[in-house]
């Protein structure tokens, strides 16, 4: 198996490693610690596919660079038609038939006979998916729960009702924010995976019985969330009627409560997650079934959707080496 960065026209994928998690984990793994949930991995893979196919990933990178460094006068652009097309193409692998019906119905509803606002409705739909799903997950590492509320530059977008068909119900039933990340989360994942990065066999520095015959030096492994926790990081001002995602001092994102619920509503309809309110999703975010052990560089790239885990037709996929590597 080879590693390489994602080329312009190639999305890095890997074979489903569910068997590796079983064989690579500690034999003393408590039965109560679940293996990674394939559905969460499929959601991550679908979002990675949409970002790649639609060009939204490149658009977001250019947007952030322009915002931070203000180089040049050209503004980044993205084709909303490509975004909606990619959503329709990738939805089935994580949302099945229900997810496909959700995307298709939302798009078709924009072109009802006798409605002169078809273009505006399509633009609102694509923009809502772009800003409240793809944008938030792409920039999840910039999200801060304690972000300052002053000196912010906001991207305000009224969510499309077609994109969030159950928003009002979701908002009224949500009661409390996500709890802080459980300190035991990393410990559970370490025990389950045998202190090992099971994809390539590298062991963590804290491994209680390191393998002296291993071909790899031990590394400091990090816990990665397959289904990102970003929706749980939001401004808890529930009286505000505005919906915005804010860049703060070029570093952080602040997601207002309404935007967080909007994002959850889109995610639930798109993926077919068996949850109806935000509180129910919070309970799964720090469950071991939502975690992996990855090396630092792989973790960062995984969080930014440059690669994903998904089934392939062959067990090993070899990619071109990076320039200058041997």
C-alpha cells in the first residue's frame, strides 16, 4: 500500500480495513469497545468525494488564502451546479435511497411549473449545502467553542427551506449543547486498536509491549473522529434569529446555534443517520465507534478530506510517489 498526496484529478482512497481493525487490535480488547462504524466512514468518504468532484475543496482553500493574506484582487468562485451534481452522485454511498431522494427532491422542487424563481431557488439550495455542510466540515479544525464574539467578519446565509426540510422541528426539540470531549476517548481507542496504527502497523510510543522486530519506528498517534464534532462547536445564543458562519481574527470559525442546527438537519437528511434531534447525535460523537488512531500527518489530511477510507475492488492500491521521494 502506498501513500501519496491527492492529485488534481485523483482522490486517494483505501480498502475497507475492518478486518485489519479486528486482527490488529489487542487480543484483550474489551468486548464493550466497538469497532469503527462503517456508516461514519462512509459519510466522511462521501463528503471527501463531493469536495473533490465539485471543486469546492479547492474553492475553500483559495477563499481562506484570500481572506488571510489578501493576495491579488481575484475572488475565488465555485460552480453551484457542480456542487449539487456531486451531492447527487455521492449521496447513495452514505445515505442510501432515502438520502438520494432527499437530494433529488430538493433539486427538482426548485423547478416546479409556474414558478419564476427557479434559478434563485437553485442558487439558494446550492449555497446552503455549500456553506452549512461542506464549508463547516472542510474547516472543522478552525472551529473554536470559545471564539470571541467581536471583530468578526460574517458570511450570512438564510438557509434554503428545501435544503433543511425539518429545520423547525429539529430546532424546537434541541435542548442542550454537546458535552465536552470525554477524556477516556483516546484511551478506549488505544486499547481497542492495540496501541497500533493498524492501517500500516506503526505502534504508539506508549505501547506497553512494543514489537522489537517491527520495521517501523514508534510514533505519537492521534485520535481521529470519523464523523467530525464540528456541529457541536457553536455559539449558544439561541435567541438570535441570524444564521451565519464567522471567521474571527483570521483563525477561528464561530457557528451560531441556528447554523449548527441547520447543518445537523442537512447531515441527517443527507446521510440517513437514525437521529432526529441534535442531542441524539451528540451522544455518538465521542463514542469509540467514531474513532481511529492515525499518525499526525495522516490525521490532518484525513480531517481536511484529502483522503478517505472506503471499499475498493482490490486490497492494495499503489499511488505515485511524491516528487523527490524514494
